[in-house]
């Protein structure tokens, strides 16, 4: 059971689908909200609602939108309001939607006035850590400056703390902590990685906890969600999957779920490989009906 919130302004309409059983506190009256929307914000909302799973992220976007609207109303009523830091941690396995949500967040924050540009700068340890003392701080500061007005996304952020006290990664962490304070409302820092490793990483600097108030967990997709993702990916490419191939794919995912295959990246690679196999299969035929051109069959899924 879900609650659906529809907000309108002129000809623009935004719909947020919020899982009711998990978000009873968000069951707000629609008429309390008026959306000052534009085409880009409408498009972003459509893209967000098309995503499979990521319930916590969808809930978060709705909360931030509501917060911004209430800030406007408080300001209009001459009431005090506080700017909220949006630096955050994304935890979960690879392929569970972290980068996708980070990219949408940048655009979303721009459209609702929280960021000037909304661009995404994606880096890892190799982009931040230098070769000598002082080099790391310089590189990190330069990357932060590039991210101002948008989002700085650091994947596998825990790797910055793996070298111990003498490792230059600590210098990068210290520089990031200072930047989060100096530019607290000028950019959003998102640190991403595996749940356990990120928990240990937070102990690397005492300032991390207080400056990263938002933590979002991205669970592995269920088998049903993975099959939906597969069908959505195929629909975008104007393909369909036969019932026999669907059943075969489902059994494959069930038998390998203990190997952490529950992510969209694996499904995407699998679909692309099946499309290549279909092309090889059909190449042997002189005349190919349209139905065959768009259908992936059981034999196209050569899984290991």
C-alpha cells in the first residue's frame, strides 16, 4: 500500500509515490502544497519515480522538497529558519543505485534552489591522494572548488582511511572535513561505499559524524525488482523477453543470490550480452520477422 502525493502549479504536476507502511508521518494533505515547478523539475520527478526500488531515496527527496517549501512559508511569515547541511553518506553494494541517485540529487537541488549548478563531480582515492606532503591537500581543495555549486561524489570513500596515520589519505579526509564547514551550503559532499567499511571510516576523523548528518542505505534489489529492471532496460531498447527466458533468468538469479548478484549493474551487463547473442543467432537467417528482431529467447542467455 502506498500514498501518492500530487502537487500542481499551472500546467505542471509532480507525483511522489511514498510507501505508506514505511512513511505514515508523511501522509500530508495535498492541498497544503503548491509546486513552483518547471519542465526540468517535472522531468526529474518522472525519472525518479521510474526507478525501481530506492524507497529511502524517494522518501528523502520528498522530505527535502517539503522542507524547502516550509522554509519559504516561514520566511513569508517572518519566522526564523535554519539552513540544513546536506552532506551525506550512501552505503550499500555496487550497482544498487548510489551514483544514479547522486546525479538526480544534484539536478533536483538545483531546481528547488539549494544548489547553483547541480553538476556532479565523481572521484575516488586516486583523484584525491597526492605523492608527497601537502600535495593531497592541494588536489583535494582543487576538486572541492570544481564541485562548488554541485555535488562531490566520492566512491569507496573508506579507502582514504585504510593506510593508517601516515597515509596521505588522512590528509584528504582532514581537508574534506574543513571544506564541509567552509563551504557548508555551497556544495554537497556524498561519501559512498560498503556499509561495514563506511562505519569504520567515520572513526577516521572526529569531525565526520557531525558534518555528515544524512545517511542513506541502498539495499540489494530483490529478485522481483531485478526482473523489473531487466524488462525496463529492454523496453528502453525496444526489446522484449520471452516467457521461457524470463523463467530461466529468474532461476539463475535465485540460485546465485548468495553471490551478491543483486544489483542493477549485473543485470545491465547480462542484458547487453544477451542482445549480442541474439544478433549472432539471427545473423544466420535470411528473413527475420519483426517479432524476432525484438525478442530475446532462452538461448540468448548464456549464463555462467
